[in-house]
């Protein structure tokens, strides 16, 4: 039985072959000659706070009638992120910080009268972020608001918890008894069975029922981490997606785990976290494991025990790097004052509409929005 204070992530095939719990240890020590320049470890530790200024500018490309724009704003206040200030400028007829009434997702809302010929709005947010890592050697019961836990166990429109979702989660966690064991099993299951698909638009939609029913477990972060979150919820482990954007290159040398701060279009990234009774909220990111496997090198690496992948597989079970900003944790988000009806699966991109209809938030050049960041001196 694994030591519950030091969880180790292994590939299912290796477990079936009776590999020891310490199998990954020698893999972390040295890399083969053909990968000498690859990162040797990915182990974010608590570090000093970093300060960033993030700017999002939206220009309505084809103003028709009244134009409306919504820009996600940081609404996560935790021990790994602090919001400092947000301000906006532009020629909006009216602008204000608003929230989805059911989820509390914060955003800047801007409205432009038909007389405004070139609608433009810029949101500037200052945040402080830092690495996040659980101390597996320390455990004690953690209290959390029951309402928060209920929300992290509830189904969403694209994340049902019955039917094939519950069946899959139950099968994947067979033999697991504690919440930690269940999360370990599901993390391994997602990495072993799903894969990153670069051709998916944006970050995906997170329709996990369709993924499981079709057997097509490909996608991007909003699909892959939603799958993990839904499976966790289906077996009674509170879990949630956290929607945000990468801000800077990774300090660990992995190209796919960082971003170019001068141009963050396409840098949006969804992470995940689970609530463990003995550790509280714990960072998780199986989607980034799959991203490194698929895109870090020209060759698709399909073995999680590969020397390039093993450190990320291990590190992202319980840790994040603080080069990322969290916007919110909301599913089924309503845009206040929107003419178009219905909800969004999540709010991670600028959105907009006018009399011609809803803009395509996944086409930043056609929608005409830019996102950039700069790190501020302490």
C-alpha cells in the first residue's frame, strides 16, 4: 500500500507489472544522451510573490447597433494569488465591473452606443502570484465552507455526474478507498486514456459526456481537466476547474508550460484542484501533462514514465508554477446585460456581441482583442 503522505504517480501498465512505488526515482536522476537539453525536474516550491500587470484590449471590428463586451477579471483570492487593482479606459458609453449572479464570476462589462464609431476598451489588472505546492508530509483535518464543497460536487451542464461519467469514475477507482487514492487513480486514468489534440479550437468546450460516449478522449485543457474534475466529483471528491491565462515562460525549461508575455492570445489555460480532507485544496493539472507529452518535442511521447515526462507527471500532482493568473472557477456562466440568451460553459476569453450577433471569442484577430503582461519589480 502506498504511503499516503507521499503520493507517487505511475503509469497503469507499470503498476500491473508490479513496479515498485519508487520506480520514478531513477528516471528523475539522469536523462538519455538524446535528451541532454531537456528539463531535469519540475517541482515548484513555495517561493516569493511575483507581481504582474495584465492588459486586455478589445476593439469591436464591425460595430453594428449597440455593442457589448465582457472581459474576464481576476476573481480568485487565495494563498497563491492576490488581486491588487483593476482599471479600465476606452470610449465605452458605460463600463463597470459586474458578476455572474449565480457563480460570482467577475468581469468588466462595457457597452457602446451605435454612435461610437470605433468601440475600444482596455482592462488592466495587477495581480500577485506565486508557486503552489502541497506539503504531503503534513496532514491534518481541514475545514471548508460546506457551500463551497457542495458547489465542487455539483453537476454542470457539460459535466453531468451520472450515467457514463459515474460508471467510468467507479471503474477507474476500483480498489481505492480514501479520497487521495481515488484522486491518484483518476489522475493516472486521465493521463493513460486521454490525449491532447492541438487542432481543437481554443481550449475546448469541456463536454465530458460526449467525450466518454464517443470514446474520443482528445481535447485541450478545458476538455481534459473537466474530465478529471467530473470523474472526481462523480466518486464524491470535491473538485473544480480554474480558468485563467499563462503570463510568462516557465522557470523549469518546458516551452509548453509557459507563454510569451508580449502576446498572450492563445495562452488561456484551465487548471484543476481537488479538496482532500487531510490537505485542503490541492493543485492538479493532468491536461498539462498531456500537453507536454504531445507538444514539447516533435515526437508525440506516449509513455508517462519517459524521462522528459516523469517530472511533470509527478510535479503537477499537487503543485503549480506561479506564472499563471486565475480568473474564476465558474461553470454555466451568464453574461450580465447580454442580448443573446443562454450560458457559457466558462468565462476564460473576452466575449462580445452587437446587432449582428455574438462574436467568436476564439478568433482574437477577427474579434480584435489582444492580451499582454509585464512583470513588475517587487
